[in-house]
C-alpha cells in the first residue's frame, strides 16, 4: 500500500490532512492545487437531462494519481479508498458505477481533470461523494476512479465550506436598481427590482432567449466562480413569478479548440449555472435544464478577441410552448 497525504488547510476552518493508502504504487499526475472557489458535488445520478449537485463554496483542492495495478478492477481501486474515507468520519452522499451514474452524460457533467492527468474509461468508472462535519461547516470529497488496460486512475476533489467574505460592507441601503432579499439560511442575495426584472426577462418572452450577463467561470474553468450575479437573481425571480414556465440554460464557447471538447465545457458551464440557481436562489429543479452546443451558435466573429469573448456565454432559452 502506498500512502498519499493531502494538505492541511487553515483558512478560518482547521482541517486535518487526509492520508490515503493506495492498493499499489501511485504516482501523482496532478499535484494538489488549493484555491478558493466552488465545487459542484454530485449527489445523484444524471437524470432528465441534468446532474443534481450540491454547490460547496470555500477552499477547493483537486489532485489525481496513476496507480500501477494491472490486475485490479475499478471496484478494487475504489473499495479501499471508500473504506478509509468512512473510517475518517465521512458519510456517503452518492455512490455509483458507470451506467448507474448516468454513463457518458454523467462523466462529462462532473468536474474531471483533462488527459493525461486523469483518464476515464466511459465503459468502466466509479464515482463516490462523501461529506463530514467540520466545526460549524462541512467538508466534502468527490472521488472518481477508472482504469486503462494496465493502469488505474484516481481523481479526488476536496472542498471545505466556509462563510466567505461579507457581501456588503458599511451599508444597509441598496441602490442602482437592486434590492437585498433574504436567501437560504439568511444569506443576503442581490436581486433586481421589479422594473429591472421585467426589462431583462422581457427579452426571454419576446425573443425566446436572453444572455446571462456578467458570469465569471475563470480562465479555462467550467465552474461558476463565487459571488452573486444580478442576471441569475433576475432569472430566478422571473421563474418564481412564472412557475408554469421552463427554460434551458445553454452554454456556448468561442471557436478555439475542437468541437467535442468545447461542447463538453459549454455543457459543464451551463450545469454549473443551473446548480447555482437551484442551491443559491431556490429555483425548482423541474424549471431548468442544462445543455451545451460549443461553438456552433456564435453571436460575434471569432476572428477578434472581443468577438470570442461575446461568444463565451450562457443563455437562458424559453422552452415552454404555452
């Protein structure tokens, strides 16, 4: 058995290091990289065109290993890691194998590092979500395991929730056409007032689609960064006011890179927006789905940086027919 140690974090919440033993010689392919951000932890299988997730805001760490274990199955790789996490006090949130996870759709909806850091065989992978309490917050781990003909591959994404920075400082007055409203567990959300909502969402009704402005995914990333977005607040409020209406969140990219990879990242970005609308704004899951079309529907020229920036977007498309 080979031991791997994940770092200790001390950002307001003290978290002990995780030491995992692998069933064979393990070589890191992606060194643990810590950053403050959000992690969409899968909590159920892919179903009805979307992945159900719980978004954890705080410190996020991603790491991956290649395991020299030619005779071991993906189950053989997962079982000892699962047992160790449970022994550390984690509880299972979701545990699945290939088809039970949702197959191809699940694999491309979850946060997976690119080749060669992490290899996932679409016909043979396992995923595990676990969580445990840490002080007043919680710590979660998403574990993806797969293999090639001679090697095993493991990716661990670990996140520790925290309260985050204050949304407002030295003020209790909203301005600029926004209002403060009460969110889940008392979190302050920023929402446009009624006039702003009608103006922004009017294009959704009359034109069938609206670009969700101001979204930030970070360079080359698929997860929506922390923060409160006025465009999401407006869409959430409109959906609450119109419970009979449904929308599709459609991710778009510029034309850099291949189509398949761009479709994957565009769909993951749309899924990240969907997860934020559900978890932070309380939008019913049945009202929103997530899709991605890569670079197939530009709104500007890909020959300029300005045009490429405009093409990298997520749109809300009205899918109701009545």
